[in-house]
């Protein structure tokens, strides 16, 4: 990332994350992530040509990220993604919706990065075309198949302050020797009185993401961009099959969906074996 004069550490971190998420979002659609860099802060040319998107985040109505694009930029991005999916004659509405889908993925990824830093779930809260774009913004340069495209990005002060005022805790150092097998027991780890290997105490407070999978489906990009409110996506699992409990991207158990005080929950029916966990790891 370019060293932008006058940028706070929080803004620099947000910008770095945004560049990475934008590149990843485009790359996931095209199969090859483009080079994305930042330039010096400028005021965009006045006029209504720039397509501005305003994305609030759930922590505060004032925690906002703005992204702007000239027609040449968003049309080229949307068109190139559709061409990579084999669609060469897309109309302007499809091109725009494809660009906005890429933008949505990148903004969602930024929210996940902020969540990891502030240790609180931060999600995209609504969002739409901006009626009041920011006065100042940072150009984002995208090298897409030889085309140099320019987007603009800006972060509100409450969004920047969220990062600045909530530093992440330093990781707890782990003694490597504590996790090594005990010399007295050969290849078996030494077991504590609590029933787990010695040294695991150091990891017991580490938080892992837990999710529940009702099923999966594979769609082509051309089918994805046609999804609208009311569309139905058929999953690969029937309603009688158990759901999967996934921890850190590994299926560890299966169970049934229950309701607990108005919230969904899962009653564990089966804890799968270590061998099967390895098979489910992707």
C-alpha cells in the first residue's frame, strides 16, 4: 500500500484491508486477482458521473465506507467478470449488478476483518447509492487485464476510530516444549488430571468460529447474478437429514435444529471421528 501523507494508522489499516478484499473479490469471480494499489488523497471531479455506494456497518449508523467509480471503471469491471463467465453480450443493468455484487463481497470482507480486530461481530447494515458522497476520498488503482481503472474509497471518522480505539489483544505466547510429547510416554502426549494433553490449557480460551450448514449448492456465475428477492436455491440435503456443525472450517458434529428461547440452536446427535473430520476439511 502506498504511504499516504496525513493518514492515521487506523485509516491506513482500513485502506490496506480494503485493497486486499477488493482484489480477492474480483479474483474470486475471474480466477485471477488483479493488482490493486492506493494513490494520494484527492477530491473527485464534481458532477454526477461517479457511481457512489454508501455502506454503513452495524456498530454505528455513522460507521460508513463509501466507494465511488466512474462509468468506465464499473462498466469494465462488470463486463470483464461476465466475459470470464462466458457472457459476452450483457446489457448495462447486468453489468452494473455484477459490479455491485463484487463491491458487496469486498465490503462484507472488510466487515469481517474489522470484526476480527474489535472482537465484535461487524456486518454490513443495508447500503445503497450515496446521496451525499464524501468530500475527500482516496483513489484506488486496479490493473485489470491491462486496463488501469480508478475507484475512490473513503471511511467515516467513527469507522476509523472504531479500529483506533479498540486495539486487538496480543496473542498469548505458547511454549513449544509444552506441546511436545512427554519423554516418559514415548509418542503419546502427557495427560493431565483433567483428561487432556498437558499444554492444552494455553489454548482453551482461544475463540473459534462456529457455524451450522443446512446444505450446499453450486451455481454458475450467470445463475448467481440472476438471483433476486424470492429466488429459491435448492440445497443438496433433504429436510430429514441432520445439519452439520462446523468449527474453523471443519465439520465436527451433526445434529438437529431446535428453538431455544426464541433463538435457533442445534442439538448434537453425532460427534464424528477424527478420520471423518479430515475428509470434510476443504
